[in-house]
C-alpha cells in the first residue's frame, strides 16, 4: 500500500474452462477507483463486480481486454457512474464469464482493483 491507495490483484493461469469467481470480505471500508481486466488472447470474456447477493451491483457485464491489452473500468463504467464504496465486512464478488461456450475462452486472466481506504 502507498498512502491510502492499494491494489487487489487476481490471476488465473491457463485457459478458462468455466466461469471464474473471486470472493473476499472487505477488511475495512474502501472505495474502488478503477478495475482492469485482460486475457492474453483474443477472447470473449466478460466481467461483473458486485456482492454475493447482487453479482452486478457495481459493474454490469462488460467485455474484458484482449491480447494482453487491459480494459480499464473507471467512474463512468460503474453502476450509477459513481465509485463503488465498499463497507467493512461486505462480501465482494468478481465473476468472469469465460464465454468459451459461445466464443473464445479467456487465457491467462488478470483482474486488478485499484482502491483507496475509506
């Protein structure tokens, strides 16, 4: 962490054979300022960000980056065009639809949340 800024990274090596879901509990209040998501191949993956009760509460289904070029989701991308504020003890859920059933499955998925405390 640098000052009040920190990152939360996730990575899955190889080709996704199914959707992947990352779940964690917020250890303190924080605000998500940006999300980046990418696969190393030309893929049809989609990301949602929310809670275990509302999977797309913060970011509705959006295409991730292709060929090692991340897509960045910022304030205008989030639901309500507001930075998501995550309260302490909220169970956060990130889901990536690998989309191998109707398109090209994502390879070497990386997702990074850029956050600030409070």
